[in-house]
C-alpha cells in the first residue's frame, strides 16, 4: 500500500514529505556506503597513504602519488639524504602524504629529465650496473627495508614447519606471521655481532630481495647500498626514478593487492578455517529452520496453559547481553563434554526467542479454516505443518535463516571461547587473530575485513527481495 495516494502526490505537502523520505533513505545509504568505501580504499593502501582515509586510493589516478608510494617502499621515513631539496616539513611519510600539492610539484620536477629518451637509456644502464654491483657486495655493505608481508612466506619456504623453525631459532614462535626482523633492520649493518640462525636468515632475506629484483628485471631492490654517501644517494635516486618510469603501474598494482595476498595466506591456508565456517553455517541454518518453526507451531496450534509464560521466558533471554550468558554457557558446554566440537558452536544458537515469537505470531494469523479443512481431509499434524503452514511463511523463514547465517558466520567471541584448538577455528576467529597479530599493518587488516564481508554482502544482494517480503508482510498483517 502506498504511503501517499497517487491523487495526493502533486500537493506541496506530499512533495515535501516524499522529499524528506528520499533524503533520509539516501542519507542512510551513504552512512553505509561511505565507511565501506573508506575500508576498501584502505585495503589497497600502505604505510605511506593509510592515514588519509580516502574514499578512493589516489594512486589509481595520480602519477605523483604512485611515485611517492614507490619511494616509501624502500625507506621507513622520508630519505632526506637522497632528496635534500624536498620541503623541510617532510619527515614522516604521513606528513608527505598530506601535502598533496607539493608532492605533485616535487615529483613532476624529479621526473622531468627522464622525458629525454637518451637520458633515460643512460639512466637505465647506470641503475642496472649499480644493482649488479650490489649483488656482489658483502652483507655488511647493505641495508634493507623489508616488507612485513614477505616474511612469513620466505621463512616458511626455508624451514617448512613452525616446529623446525623453533628448533633452529633461540626464540620460539607460534606462527610464521609472528616473525619480524625489526631489530636486525634497525641495527647498523657494519656493527659486529654474532651470527645466530635468525641473523643468518636475515642476511639471506637481503640477498633474496636482490636476486628477486634482478630476476624481475627491476632496477632497484629493497636491499640498498650502505651507508648513504653522496655517490650511493645519487645512484639510488636515479634507480628510483627509472624503476618508476618502467614499472610504476605494475609495481603499484602489485603492492596494492599484496594486502589481499597476505590475507589469503593468513585466513585460508591455515588450519581448516574455510571448511569449518561452511560446516558451521550450514548446520546453524538447518538447525534454526528445524527447531524454531517446530517450537512456534507447537505454541500456536496446541493451546497450553503455560503458553504465555513460555513466550515470556523466551523473550526474557534476550534481555541479557552475550557477555553475561557466556560464562554459564561455557560451563554447561564444558560439563557436557562438548568443548572443541561443532556441537559447542551450533547448539547454543539453535533456538531463538525472537524467531519463535515472530513465527508464532504468523502461525496465529493464518486462517483456522485451512487447518480445519486439512483435518477433515485426514492430514496429520506433520503434513499440515509441512504443506500448509511452512509454505505460507516462507519470507519469515528466509529472514530467520539469514539471521542465523549472520550470527554463525560473524560470531567469533563464542567460537574462540569454546574452541581452543586452532583446527576448529572459523574465519571470524582467524580474522580476530589477524587483527591482533598484524595491528602494525592496518592496511592488511582492512583487506581482511573486506574479504570476510564479501559473503554477507553476497547473501544480502541475492536475498534482498525475500528480506523485503519478510519485512513488509508482518506490517500488512
């Protein structure tokens, strides 16, 4: 039924009313779309541009931004020794990223000489020669700004298992993603120190970056000559410009979507997170569609003395937050011997007081003549439920199924509480672990949020008509 009749829509009051309604809807849509757009942009960012919180990553349409981001890969802070003429306010990459106007002017001036073909060719040969000379240099003559996203895969390729790693290294690690070479990268390369297994791996990583750059046809690697003398600074500056001109777009895209690569390795290649999540969602939805309709049908069809008290009890369970019920729920699951099982994940959410209450209201509103005619024809209660009641309440059942899916898919607190074994963790639990472990790389965490939100978005897009029917029909009844 229309809110405003067709004959009244031309009046001034109706136009104002409709304008307010559409404005509220548009505002509501923006409050959902804008945060997601910022999260999506942040998932393709890096330490250089993450703090901007842009709706769209500027690197996709600005050459200056791509160049500065390419330079930021090789230095933890702005390299004043390489670009001494840069603005004095440029100390951290966050400060550089906020100064967009001067960045554009600086980059255009920096790349202007390379528009000459002869100069560019000479610069390429000079950069390649410097990279080959670096490959022959001793490790003490190099520094390295490593990419944290490369560590896990590199160390895993060397040791194979976390047990072998912990046996070789003096400090044990729970996961390859916990490893960092921050102390090794900050120490001066020529400082004398004992070479333990971890430091030897650090030296191998330096060499790996050089070999990878030569193999890919790059003109510079993350491993650079040290110290930054005037000659070395000039070579690095030249190599940075040539590398950007020849590989700027491909390097930017590779770096932007590397966040999703690390998310894939963390969430989908560890344990059985993906399989566990699918099993949990299927079991939860099936259990919800079995228990809730049966309970609601029984309360609706069979007039029991305690029906009102039962409904009140079911609704009362919703008055307590999840944190209050977590402890007694955990104790009950423990006493039943169900810890670290799928039953511990599925059973607590099988019955929903609100779902039973809504379904009972729908069942009560169905014409009693249908039940009487079915009873006269000799239909059993199971047949009445299966062939008459449930088909007429499909929209509400669909909404209940979607609510069950969302709860099972996104709930990590309960799953983490009752399943301590990593083999039983779901994607939501692993996403929480990723947030804790990789908080120093929030751009990777944002990519993880984007990935885990995709299934929910797909479900809503595919089932939006069913959801709307489930919302509209109750109001009409």
